[in-house]
C-alpha cells in the first residue's frame, strides 16, 4: 500500500537519497518529515459513507488522535478538494520505514478501505494553531 515511487538509499553515516529528489530538501540529521496522503475508496467519499465505513473511520480518527498526542503527526485533517476529499498529515519520524509503518497501522488502511501515499518533505518552519 506504500506508493512512494522511490526508496531511500542510505550509506553508513549518510542521509537518505531519493532518485529524482534534490538532496538539499532533505534534513541532514534528526527527525524526518513526510507528507502523508490518505486516499479514500471513491471520489464521493465521505458524502456517501456506509455504516461500516463510518465505524472504520472512527477507528482511523482515534488512531490519528493517538499519533498526534505521541508527536508523530504535526498536523492532520481532511482536504475538501473539488475532485474528491482526501486526508492529509505531516509526519515527523525517524525514517521512511517508520512513516510507512504509520500508514500501514491505520485501521482504515488495514481493513482495505483507504490507501496512502507518502513523500519526503522539508519543514523549515511551523506555527502552532492559534
């Protein structure tokens, strides 16, 4: 379910390198940031959500709340795009593998309702919600 096209390549003591991604945008050390996109099963979701899907999305919400409280998620929420809603999160994790495990641990993904994509990103600054 991990849909990132390029895998990180790391030599001992080096930062990850991603084919086609400018290494200057990746952090030199410490935590890494990833854009996480949760992709729903159809463009009309959540407007036509079923009772079972609603139960799964409630589990998904609890999972995200827990991960936010643990500091894994910096921000998250639904994006109401004109061609269909999707979920967004910015993750702060130790590695690409941890970001992938985060997505695979989402109850809505485990149940096969949603899928996800992750992309490395650089977060040079952030502001707390007012």
